[in-house]
């Protein structure tokens, strides 16, 4: 049994705390923004677990790791919704839908009847779509609270303060973009979102719309609340959402489901996704200032909720047996 400090209570840190305390390790989880933290990229997510939709060329590891991660979600999260993902396109953007179909797996083509049967709110306005039946979704903050409560019940100590070096055997650094003090190639990819309440609209699953300029999605949360997102801007700016971005996002949502015109805006915000230049997640074996093992888990980009369970499992395997998952667990020679 190891004494483990985990730094950061976002998606990455919560899964590490949950799995490692479940394995009997003595875990302490630190975050000055709270445990769980809402003031971070994880607090701004939509909650899609889109292992296939996220697996476009260049993101194959998101698909492969995501498929393994889904099995862990199924095993441990009772509130996981496994209703798939529906992707549609307006008739003028069908070419983009065909491209998306060609570069992703795990879908079936659906026509107007199947689309309106899956999501009656879309009525008969879309003739072409893709249904990814094995994808899922969650409500991010509900999941964060659930896993951190479970971790605490398993013995994890929660400390709402910034981490400072202790005598822990291993430190797992899940600070997101704050880890740039060591991981110099990390960058932010800004995402903005609008969350609305609309009792008149029901969706059973995330609906994504392919679009050459503004691909966007709607994720249904509980009580007819919907997360509408999102931009992907090369920027570290964590400031509030801009008028232009939310106007575009809301106009696209309203075009997808006109009844959303009556939705009440609950809030709109923005944050930045911690990302490496290749947008692939990494587990990097470094050390603390006093020379203890420090494992960085970072670069979760657009897939932080999807991938955190499998990254936690890979980290646990490394701590317990020294196993290094190829291409994911990497030595630290200062190049990151
Ligand atoms: C708009 C938007 C929508 C998204 N939608 C999805 C989605 O649908 N599905 C999906 O899978 N992913 C989604 N993502 C991506 C996902 O949110 C990120 O990949 C993920 O949140 C990154 O998690 P993290 O734990 O690595 O970092 P963060 O969530 O940024 O957490 C890092 C934490 O470290 C803490 N910290 C920093 N310094 C210290 C310190 N010294 N001591 C202790 N703690 C410290 C911070 O306070 C923070 O709470 C979305 C992102 C955005 C912005």
C-alpha cells in the first residue's frame, strides 16, 4: 500500500483518487478550488463520452483508450447514460456528414424516420444522420461529486488547499494547465458553452451537428437542462464567453431545435482544455523537488471525462507493477 498525494480535483484527479483508494492505497487529494473543483476545465465540460465521435484521424488514441474507459465507466458509475450519440447535418452540409462517417467507426446510417424516432424533438427536419449506439454521457459535476464522495468513503483525505511537498511515496500531478510550470509544451484550447433550461424539449442523448465552420452539440442533463457547446479556440484565455461565440452557438442550437427558442439561459461560461501539441493524453514520469516519484497525468484535451478512468487504471498498474502502457506512459527528459 502506497502513500499517494493527488494534486488537482478535476476529472483526472477524481478518477485517480477513486481507483487508487479503492485498491487500498492511502490517498490525499489536494485542490485549492475545492474537492471537487468546479473552477477548472472539468467544471465547464458537457459530459459526452464519445469514444467513436472523438476518434477522427489524428485522435485514434482517444478512440482506443476511450473504448477501454467506457468499460470502467460502466463498471463504476450508476448514473451513466448509455443512449448513444446522434449526429445530424443540414441538407447543405451532407458532404461534411459523409466525411465524418468515413473517418469514424461504430455508427450506423440513419434516415428521417429513424432520426425522429430516436429524438422526436428533431421532428422530420433531418434526412441524414449517424447513430453511435455505444456512446454515453454523464453530467460532469454530478459525476465529480459522486466519485469524490466515493473516494472519501474509501479513505481518501480531501484537502481544499494547494499541494505542498509531503513524505508521500508517489505524487500524481493532475493540475491541468497549471502544470505548465514543468510541462512547457502544454497549451490551452478554449471552449465556451451555454447552459439552458427548456421544459418543453426532451432529448435522450447528445446530438451533434456537423458543420464546416461551427460543429456543435447539445448534451441533455437532468430536469430538461441542456449544455450547448462549444468553441475550440487556440487560446489560454479563461475569461467569460464572448458575445460572438455564444451568439453562434445559440443560433446553431435554435436552428437544430426551434423549440429551444423558448429556453431560459441558466448560465454561460468558458474554460481551457489542457492539451499537448499532438492533442494526445500523456502520463509522464517525473519527480518532485525533493526527488520523489511524480506522475503527471495531463493533456486530456477534449476528452477529459471520457479518458480519465483508463488513465487512472494505467497509472495504478504502473504504481503496482511498474507496467508502462506503450505510447501513454512516458519518461520525462524535459521534452514535454
Ligand atoms: C467547454 C468544454 C466542454 C468539454 N466537454 C467535454 C466532454 O463533453 N467530454 C469530455 O470527455 N471532455 C470534455 N471537455 C474536456 C475536459 O473538460 C478536460 O479534458 C478535462 O476537464 C481536463 O481535466 P483535468 O482534471 O486534467 O484538468 P482540470 O479540470 O483543469 O483540473 C485541474 C485542477 O487542478 C487544480 N490545481 C491547480 N494547481 C494546483 C495545486 N498547486 N494544488 C492543488 N490543485 C491544483 C485546479 O484548481 C483544478 O481544479 C470539455 C472542455 C471544455 C472547456
